[in-house]
């Protein structure tokens, strides 16, 4: 890895939820994140409903969500979370294969500030995540 | 008998006796033949007015058989300034021993047919182009979901490769063997997914590939010139064809209707160019057929007005035209270029004036059929059978192509031995069929040459007769392995291929 | 293709427009220039019409539908046009008339057929008028009963 990883105390390590309908992508991202040893918990979900369930059952600092999910668009999750006090501090990273003009507008309107376009490299992913969580 | 009643008919009618003398003619006949009573008065015989032989033959026949008859479509070009297409009906008047002939002028129908057939073909082409354009915009619309589809397997593949790289950097590689294995499978599977997505797109875009067949250029030229014949006559343009190739059958693998359209477009342009000169001098179009080692070349020259420098680059563009509205869509050369390029050929302006010459090149049949089968090959199929057919008869080549061409069987054809030997040289064939009686070389000679090139697979003769003893000898000597008796049909071909296909496996 | 019909205005007055037709009248011919004129009296000069076929006649008859309210006068009709008019009904209507036309006359002296311009009024009882040229009486070179048929049509 060409990125310098910061040192984080165990108690401060963040938790990440990954939602993508492509299981292999979820596992890939999970493996990359776990290899850095910077996260206390990395959980995967294959659609928006399961993602919402997991969000309610546990504490997360970051949600990495695919734009095109089988049941809902990724932005829906973001909008739902914004309405709830519990998820006030939750950060989102949208990953997507293709965004045309119309969907870009939806993304902007939902308040998502961070987008990663597929395919991305491991380094791209890690540095983006670190940037969003303001680590290192 | 009072024939005056015939004057009230709109059909030209003339009545002759056994000696071909005109006994009576109606008013319409005078108009039809553009001969006033003064002129007809001076002539005794019908053949002096209408000089065509089929007419006198028909009259003779009616007198002989004493029964009515109707001709097929015939051409009368002996009348001043006109070329008329007619159907003639003759009736026998038994009482007076006379024959009554009436003419049905179908010239206009025929001209209209040719005219509208061309326009409809052009419309079809435009429609096809619009459908294509529409397809392309649809592609644009589904790009979103396709991009998503491809991006996932691409992400998996690239991400997994990074994992693999990391694994290699770890100390204990052996314990990771299983993981490595599954990673590699993931990568391979991802790329196959991407491949399938792209294949699907390609199929959609190129949905209706036109049916191609083996056909001789000479036949295409003949058909095309026949279709524009009335326009040539009308503009008094002389068209000549010069064939500089060795044989009379220069075979190519194309869709013949599209090629005819190509030639018609070019010839019509030439006619228009000549008409615009208003000159008295030489009005002619010359079509020349040449051949090189790899291609056929067709030159179309005319003595027309030429193409000015300013527009020489533009003439091949879609919708560029110098003609009036309604006289041409401007798609002629653009369409022609598309057609020829789809056969890996070229169309260029060789000389802009005196004479204006366009040059068409088209690869010889063998080259084209290899290219075509390469593009259509399904790489997923385990077994790709390559079959070479060497025969100079267009019918047989098409028969082979239609009976066994499929996703995993490629039929390559050659119409002469030299071409064939060039193809065999790069060693790709599983079965070779040889026509025993070709003009340049007989089957045995060719088979010997083929064996010399180290081809060890089965050689099958296509022959009209089978001499048992000769066959036994040749088979045992290994020169050839089997034979197919002419005439043969599709079933014969499929079963003999099946028989030898197992041997190849 | 090269002999396409061309229509030009040769006279334009308040109540009348005269058109000159050049070229051939066939399936491709259109007559917008005439239909858009909307004058009470329309004169059509056929002097330079080279050919008219049955498709052209059809187009012409359709065109006449659009000028029903005007008076149409045909002048200088060539032989080919007269021959068509004689064969097809619909050319002559209540609002149309033929003022002048060409008829073929033969000159024995020059052994040639001359197209002589005649006025419809000159034809009496369907007989070709006597024409003299260079002290020679020319011979009418068509069939009278057939050629002057159109004069019998009243539309």
C-alpha cells in the first residue's frame, strides 16, 4: 500500500457499513478495510432494507452505499438517515458505475458530498474513507 | 367488312393479309407509329412500318395455325425516336383470311416500375439508416445500465488483482493457496461477464446482417445495366463493358442486391453528369473490370461534366447533392461507400474529369469469406471446423455455404487453384473439398500440390463420375480420401462432413 | 431527369396571368406556380412542351381541380399534347378552351413536315384549313376526324 496509515487508538476506531447488491464487491471492500486494521467493525448488506436494519441494530460512522440498489436508490437511504436524529453524524460514501445528468442532480440534492466511481483502486478507496472520517 | 368501327378504339390496330400487306389500320395506329396516312400510303407491307422480326414471325404463325395468340413483352425500337415496350395480340379473321393485330403499349408502366423500384430501394436504405441511428440513440440511453453492469465485474477484477498482489507480498504464500485460487477464479469470471455484455451489445447493433452469397461480378454488372437501360437510351448514352480478367466468372461473396444498388447509383450519376453537359460530343460510359492478386477492381468512367475541385471531398458525404429537390436524395455515394466498406472494399474518385472515373475495389471471394467467418466465430465453442471448398461454380459454393455454415463450422471458398493453394499455406483447414474438373488444373494435380503443402487432413473430390479402380488406387495412395458424386444436395454434404468430422476429432 | 418541367410567368396583369411551360409533363410534374396565381383568367402557353405522357395527363387533370374557378386558355399546343387531349377526357372542362395549336402539314417541295399554328376558330366542320406556303398548297398530314376530335369536346 502506498498510503501512510495513521495510528488510531482501539477505542476510537470507526465502524463501517457496506451496502452493494454485488456480494463480491462488498467482500472486496471489507477485505481492503480490514487489512488496514483501522476499523473496529466492518459489516455488509446486500440491499437498502437490510442496510436500514443493520443501521438500527448497531453503531456506524460511515456507510459506503452503491447508487443502484435492487430495492431503492442509494440516495434514499441517505435521505432517510438525515431525517433521524440518531444518524445526524453518519457519513456517507456513494459508489457508482455510472452517473448521468439526471441522477447526478438526485445525488446533489440528497446532500451526499462524497462519490467514488467504479472501478476504483484500493488506494483510492482507503484515502477517500480516511478523508471522509477525517483520519490521518 | 366495315373496319371503320376500329377507329373508335384507343388501341392501335392493323390488319394484314397473308403477304404482310396492310389492308386496314385504325386512327390510333397512325398516332402510335407516328406515321401519317401519307406515309402509310406509300408503304405496302407492315414490316416497312414496324420492322421487328417477332411481329412478322407472329403473323406467320397465326396464318399457319389459324388461331389467336398473344406475345410476351417485346421491344419495338425501329420506330423513329422511340423505344416502345408492347404486348401484341393477334386474331385470325377466318372469313376474310386476314390477321388483326392490336398493340398494348406498356412502356410507361415499365419505366415507372424501374423508377419506383430504385426509389423504394433508396427509401429502404434511408429507413435502415434511420433505424440504425435510432438504435444508436437507444444504445446511448441504455449506456447507463450497461455501464453499471460492466463496472461491477471490472471493480471485482481490479480489486481482486490488488488482493492477489498483496497476497504475493505476504510471507507465507502456501497457506494462502486456496484464497489465491478463488481470487483468480473471480478475476476470470469477471472478465467473462464483461465479454458477454459486450457480445450482447454487438448483436443488437448488427442485428440484421444482410444475407451474402457467392456471385459473379459480371452478373451483377449485367443486371445493373439492364435496370438503367431505358435511362441510357433516353439520354442516348452508350455504355460498354470491358472485362480484363482471365475468367468470365469473377466470384465475390456479397449481397448481390446491394452491389447492384451500388452500380446503379454510380451509373445514374454518370448519366446525369453527361446530360448536364448539353454537348453533342461523345456520350458514353465505360465499365472496366480488372483483377489484382488480392482484389477485383471496377472502373466506371463517363464523358460527363466532371467534378469540380471544391466539392471533390464532399461528394461522399450523406445528404450532399448538387441536384434539384426531388431529383436525388444526396445519399447515393454515401450509401455506395457504406455498402462497399461493409465488404472490406473501397470506393474512390480516381479522376475528376475527362473522363470522370470512379474506382471500386473489392477483395476476392476467398479473402472475404475468411474475414466473414472470423468475425462470426463463436470463441466459446470448443470445436471450430474449418472447411475449404475449391470449385469454380457459384451454385456449388452457395450450396456448401448454406448447408454447413454455422457457429462452429467455417466454410471458406476458393474458385481457382492458385487462390486455394495460397490459403492452404497457412495451415488452418480440417477438411478440403476439390472440384475434380476445373479448367486450370484437374483434381489430382491439385490434390498432389495440396499434399505437398503438408496438409494431412481428408481431401474429398467433387466429381461427376466415379471410376472405381481409379478411386481405389488414389484412396490407398493417400492422395484423396473420399468423393462426392454430382449432383449432390444439402443432406449429402452434411453427412459426408459428419463422417470426416469425427476423423478430425 | 434533364427535361423536367419548368413553368415561367410571361405576363402578369391584374386579372390575368400567362404561363410558359417548358420541358416534359410527366409523373414528376407539379403545377404550384399556376395554382398559386389565383387569377380569374389563366393563359397557358404549351409552345415548349416536348412530351406529355399518360402520367402527365393524370397530373394535369388533378391540377385542373385546383383552378376550377378560373378561366383557362391553352395556346400553342404541340402535336403531342393534342394527341393526348384527344385520348383523355378531363382536359377540356367548362372553364377551359384551346385557343391555338399546331397541326402537321406536309410540303412536297421540301419533302418535310411543317408544324403550322392554327386557331381553333379556323376549323370548320372538322376540316383542316387550306394552308399555302411558297406558292405551294400544303397537305394536312394527319387524320382529320381524329386530330380535331378535341373540338367536339365541350367539357
